C-alpha cells in the first residue's frame, strides 16, 4: 500500500548543496507527497531560488517553503518543519539536512517495509549514512544502547550494517523517516538546543512509543567534508560550545553514568588543549559548555552565537 510520505528539509546558506538534495528527491522511485523547506534566514540566494522552485510544476510533489526571519538553528528549523508537516496529516515524515542526498530507492524501501509484520511496532526507519563516494559509512549517525549493568551509547559497527535490519535507540536527522502518530505523541524537537544533539534527544522521546529500525539498504550520501575555519589563525568557534553543552545535557538526561565519565574526561581534555594553545577563551568556552549542560541552561548563549570565533594571540 502506498501512503503519504512528507519530506522536511532545513537549510541555511548552502544553496548548491540544497539544489543537489532537491534533485535527489526528484529522482525518487517513490515520490514524496509533499516537500517542506525551512529556510533559516539564508543570505546566499537561497530565498530567491526557493521561490522559483516552489512555482515549478514539473515535480509531482506539493511544495511548501517557509522563510524564517532569523536563524533558528537546526533544532528550531526541524521543530517548525515537523509542526508544519503534521498540520497537513501525512502518514510518515522523512527528515533530513540540506547536504544529504538519499539514493533513488530510499523512500521506496521505506514504503515497502512499513506494512511488514516484523516492523509492526516501528516508529522510525533510518538508513546508512555514507560519504561522498558512497564507499564509507559514517557510523556516528546510528547508535544503540549496550547493556553492561548500565546503558552505554554504542555506535552501530560497519559489520552490523551487513544485517537486514537492526533495532537501535539513537538516530540523527540525516535521512530518518518517522511515523506521524508517534511524532504527535513524542512532541516537537527541543529548539532550545539550537544545534547538535537535538536529534539524539528526540530519539529517546519517540523511542518510548515504538522501535527505531535501521535498514542498511537505504543509502544517504552526506556531503559534509571537513569543517574549515574562516582564517588560518582561528582555533575555536561558537559551534564547539553547543557541541559540548548539548552532549553533556543529553548524556545527563539519558545516560547518567556515561554523563559523569564524559564530564571528567572532557574537562581533562580541554585543560590539555589549553596547555598547547594557551587560549583562556577556548578553555572558558568549553568549561562553560560543560557547566551549562549540567545545569540545563539551554537556548542561544549571549556570547557564543553564530559567527563567534577565537583566534590565536
């Protein structure tokens, strides 16, 4: 049986990658019913491009574009995108970044597996996240809880991707498809996380209502590459604050023993890095991230906003 699968994409200043992403959905063997784009106040021509794209009638999918007045971060964008999707009554919602390109059979594989008896309790299907050449798996996107007396986040190994399927507990918003009834029960992503770990935190909430199923046959090319600083003298940026803070927050909420170990190891690591770079600003930013995560102080930090950089002195 065919059903309505919606696509939600959040984009910010990555126009050329967004074009490739939209091309990948146009090539899907099973076409999405609707495509929803949340434009996080881009300044690189994305707004004009999306206005033209929306009016192009060559695609069978219904197109919806929402231009934000400010950058809400990935978490805020996905929150609004899912909210908009649910207001249109889809059956399932595929969520992904603007630099992720599902292979042509991705949505068809999801559709083919929804009604299988073995997946009757599924609330999410996700696939294999690969690099640009589709020859290397980015294992950081899919995780499960390994029991050793306590729950410990464990990456799905490359060997496990050879299985037909695997039940996992944590998935990213890179090519994951969610059952709409479960989305309604779990609520919307926490926009106060701004960027990073919003999908990990959400996995634990939606996992209360059913199983997250990894189907390795689904392939998603993730066009990330190495993150580069704006100039050679930059040693840290605002992103590191949210990476540390939200990791601490999520571990505290769902992996208490791991949370304690991470905080100790992270503190030791930042002090060692301080001995190399002698940057009090970087040390302060990382320690502030640990402290804010522990105290659950979320939202956009008044200092560590997008564009903030620390340079060599």
